[in-house]
C-alpha cells in the first residue's frame, strides 16, 4: 500500500473510530478478508462433471467423451460424462 493511501486510511480510522477496540476489530476483519483469498483452492480441485442431455451412445455423448479425455490430460483432473436423456427441456 502506498504511504499516502496508508496515511489516509489511518487518519480516516482515527477520525471515525476513536475507540481503540473498534479500530482493532475493523482492522482484524479487514485482514481476515484478505486471508480468505490466500486460502482459496486451485481450480479444478475435484473431478469435472459434464452433463450430456442426450442418451448414451449419441454423437454428443461420444464427442463429449473425446473432449473429456483430452481435457483430463491437460488439466490433470478426471472428466466425468453424465448422460441424462430428457434434460434438454
């Protein structure tokens, strides 16, 4: 953070929150929000599921399995094809 922005933030906190406990609570909440982004998992963290709205053995099913096989090699995650006839409507 730039010095000017840091000074502005400190002055704003000092003016709006004269109570030290409130200021400490606000800073702790802000730091907790920053830590949440650090703990995020890399994508994809679990198998990728692809829904095919047609019956097994259809052209869409065969193509999605071919694409899934290649994506599985590139991403390093299993690629599951789930056929659900009638899922179109």
